[in-house]
C-alpha cells in the first residue's frame, strides 16, 4: 500500500489523516471523530508513521 496525501486510516482509538507527505516525513492529523474533524496536528518520520498505522484500516475515499 502506498501512502498518499489525504488518506484516512482508522486505528482502534482514532482516525489519522495524512495532511502532507514528504520524502522522509509525514504531517498528519489525529482525530477521534470524522464528523467534527477536531484533532491535533503532528509530525513523524515515515518509519514512525508506518509503525503508528500498523494494523490500521484504510478508509475508502468519498
């Protein structure tokens, strides 16, 4: 699976949306509810981000 900007991943506790995808880093937003889209912006390396979404499910595009 290739990472793309705008993808939303569902983990056990949150939804994670990729905001900006760069060569070695990922800016993402962690949200508890997709309706309100309230959450925190965070930054991680691609390796750390892949560990974060391990076991997560990719939500279908709307």
